[in-house]
C-alpha cells in the first residue's frame, strides 16, 4: 500500500469505530484502539469512572473483617462506642405500617391478658397503696412533731396492726361461741320447728322434713359436708394470706412513699413538672382525707351501735358494733348491711327489742347521711353527691366492694383534674 494512502485509511477505520482523529468518546462504551507507541493491535478501553470505582474497591477494607474500618463507617467514638444511629425507616411504607399495627394489636392483647391473670394481685397492690396514702397524713403529722419518718411509720403501722388484731379478738371468739351454741341447740330448734303448725302444714304439702332427712342420710352427705368445710377453710386461709400481704405492702409503700412520688414526678416533662407535682400532692392529700373521714364515720357508727346494743342488752353487742363499723366503710349499702344483721340478732332476743333496734338504726342513718357524713367528707373529697353515687355504683360493678371503696377518691381526683386542667384549657381555645 502507498504511504500516502495510510492516513486516509486510518481515518476511515477510526470513523467506522466511532473515534475521530480529533478526540475519542471517553464515556462511551468500551472500544478498541491502536496503541500509537507500540503499534500493537486493538486493546479494550475502560472508562475513567469504572476505573475509579475499581480502585476504591481494591483500597477500602471490608468492615466485616476489619474492626477499624467498621468503627470508622459506624462513626464510633468515646461518646457513642457503638456508632451513631442511622436514618429511621420510612413510616409511610405499607409494610412498616402493617407490621407496626399488627405488633401493637398483639402487644395490647397480651397486656390485657396479663392484667386479667394478675387481677387479684393488682387489687391487693391498689388497696395497699390506697391504705399507705391514707395513713401518710398521720405519718407526716408525727414528722412535724420531730419524729423521724422511720419512727413515724413504725408507730402508725403498729397502730394499724393492733387495730386488726383487736378486731379479730373481738369478733372471732364470740363468733365461735355463737356457732357452737347454735350447733348444740340445733336438735331443739328442729323439734320446735316440727311442732309449729305452719311448718307442719308446709311439710304435709312439700315434704320438707322428709327431704331434709333424705339429704342427711344420703351417703354423699358426709363427703359434701367435708368438701364444704375444706372450701370454707381455704377461703379463710386465703383471706388471712391476703390480709398479711396487704399489711406488708402497706408498710413498704408507706415507708417509701416520698421516693415513689418523686420517681413518678420525674417522668413528667420538666416544663410541666412543678404543676403536676402540685396537683399530685393535692390528690394524695384528698385521698388521705377520704380515708381519715371514712374511718371517723365508721368509728362514730360503731360507737353508737355498741352503746345502743349494750343498753338494750342485745347478745354479742361488741361484735355486732364492730360489724356495723366495718360495713359503714362501704358506700351506699354498707350501713344498711350492718343494721340488718344487728336488727336480726335483736329480733331473736325479743320482738320489741328488734322493733326498737330497727327504729334506732333508721334514725341514726338519717343523722349520718345528712349531718355526719357531709360535714366530715366535705373538706376531704369535695365531690357532688350525685357524682359520689354514680362513682360508687360504677366502682362496685367493676371491682365489687373494693371498687366501691376506691371509686369516691378516684372521682375526687378526676374532678380536681377537670377543674384545674381541662376547664382552663378549654377557656383558652
């Protein structure tokens, strides 16, 4: 080939390959070109950005095998030895939303099941905390008399234990004596019932005595009776265990109540902590006032019942008076329950004694409802009577007697929050 035609042919080959004499396309696809220095054949051309990536991959250590590189990429330092947290996952992603929603439902269901399984324990804890809050004003009063808190707690708790023991000694021996006397006189009572004309008429119509005799002579009667005795024993043992548990928890809560209050107040944001602490102290003060007021009303009821029953010479005056005082703690129906039992025992002692007992308790309940209870409770809880009744009904429906006892101070706390927080906020909107 003539030498003059070489440039033309070379230029034509470069045009075919997509590379001109003036400059090639560096960022295009990998092409072949002729090495001008060596005159060798075509070699592949690698783009610069691919060459840079390959160089970085070769020079950067793998964080999975290199500890220093792992710390550098994680941003670990003395303040964050395990690195800085990355960007959170997008909350709008359907998978993330569905997973979080399902996890929330499962967690809520497990929480409800756990609360239901531990319901009895939770009730004991709530009652213990309620008693501790109610006894705390007495402890603070002793502290103001320059007595250390540990000593004040010991004095108050000893008084509480002595009160429980005194009630037990006042109720259990007479109750045991009464049950024994009833069992001893049971045959005579049955004989007297058999001589009654009305009982004889009912027996001829419904065969009551024959059914009672068949029930007593049943081979399973002894086993049933033993089962009932065992069940009663279990109930008594459970009651004693619950009482002991409440006393122990009350002692712990009473001794550490300031620490417990401080811990819960610290969970509140700093900007609102002072106001929440003031409201919390007021709520605790009202609960303590309610406990003290209820104890005062119960003591007045028990004292009045004991004086009246002693004057009327009703048997077992002291246990009946203590029962009247204990039932007076139950809102709405407590006073009626105690009065019914006392009047029933009075009717066994005599007809006129029972009638006079009914009149006394009816009059006393009116005095208590309209004079004693409002004056004692007005400063303690400051709740409207209608709210008190509704709260007691709802609390009794949820947790029985315990719910009825806790309902009124709970209503007082909610009323304070509504008056001091909800209403002022609504006035600013």
